[in-house]
C-alpha cells in the first residue's frame, strides 16, 4: 500500500478505536453536509516534498549487503476532527485517540514517524459542524521515497598471498 493509503487507514482505525460510533468522514464536502452532532473525520490536508540524499547500509533477508538511499522526504498531514455534544465527551475521545497513537508505522518495510502537530478547539458558533464542541488535530506522517541498490562488483582485483615464517620474509633459494 502507499504512504497515503496506509496513513489514512491508520488514522481511521485509531478514531474508531477511540470511541467514534458513526462512520468517519473523509472529505470536507461530506463533513459540511453532515447533520450529526457525534462526528469524526480524517481529512487530507497537504503533502510536502523535499530532496534528501541520506543513505543507510543494511543486509537483506538473504544476508547480502545493500545500500538504501532516501531520495525524497514526503510529509503527509491529515486533520482529524472529533465532535460531540459536550466538552467532556470530546475531551475523553480526544485523549483516548492521542493515547492510542504509535510513534510511527511501517509502510513497505520503512518506519514512518507519526507526529501530532497541534490541536484547535471550536464550539458550535465557530464551526460548520452541528456538534456543540469539536477538536481538530493535525497529524503528520514523515515518510520518504527510497531507492535500494546493490554494491557494485569488484573488478580487476588480484589477491596475492605472502607467506611469512617467524615474522621474516621467505627466502628464495
């Protein structure tokens, strides 16, 4: 699966585990049309991409040494929204959601750190939602695009054996 799909699925799963009883929304349009007070959403916000040239040496499952280059940093940010009737209900679900977040997830064998960027609390007068109170939290997945390479074969290498006896060079003759 892709970084986007894995990240989104991870957040949806954590939101349901935190106590969301309704189906979470994944688009702003659907969220705006919602008439529910008990609401949850995972909305993609942005992806930032930057070049990276870092490399790591590792051994694959067969024991061959490989080189992995991180070609690009890919940071995907999602906004998770939790809304309900009371401050206490939102706070309880929000805390349970935050407690459930791992330090990161694995996507295609690569560790992707998960960072909570910040939260914004709104009440019904400040929001398009029907919920009395809601919290929106930005979550960023710090992934990358990688290229694996083998080490190049050694060419034109000659190995010569030199024997020593008692620490002295052999004597011809």
